[in-house]
C-alpha cells in the first residue's frame, strides 16, 4: 500500500470516529426543561421587551408591537 492510501484511510477512520462520538453525545444528552413562563405572566414578559423595533429598516419588514 502507498503511504497516501494509509493516510487517507486513517483520516477517514478518524472522521467517522469523531462523527460517531458527536452523534452519541447529542443522542444521550439530558437537557433540563426551562420553566421561565410558568412563574411569570405574559404582561410582565412584554414589559421587559423593548418599546421600539430593534431590527434594521428593511423593505417590507413589519415590526410587531404589543399594546397592553
């Protein structure tokens, strides 16, 4: 076998191994659910929102504002 073939096969095996480890980490990870909205009301969440549109002005963009 040529040296280049061995290097390419080794690289392939290393890439498959890294991808497998990443996939395993994603599948087995345990996330804790967030309970942000459970203790606060919608009105208090909207009060903390900015009063003006923070998005840059772009053609045909609508900035949604709440009126409480």
